[in-house]
C-alpha cells in the first residue's frame, strides 16, 4: 500500500486560510473556551443546534461530549 504524503501548506492555502473557515475556527475555539475545555481534554464542544443551521455559541446550545458521540452526530 502506497501512502501519499499530505501537503499541509497547500491544504492551508486552498481551504483553511479562507475567511469563512477562519471565522468558523474562531467560533469552534470560542465554544471550547465557554465550556472550559482545556488543551488535551478528550471531550469536544457539541452544538445542539449546529452553527451551520443557525445555532449559536450560547451556553444553552453547547455541551461537552466525547469525540465519538460528536462525530457520529454529523452522519445523521
């Protein structure tokens, strides 16, 4: 099996540096801060109503869940 190396610089240039993605990253980081999740905490900030569907970063819309639970939610 041949493993292709990722070009992180290209990924950043093509996707992560876009203004919309920067705004979304800021909102995700802010949600972690509101919940008090520190670096290394295995839990993630889950938005009960997703930001993409008009949700907000209000404490009432956030909860700390495991990575597994949060990632499964995206497939529903």
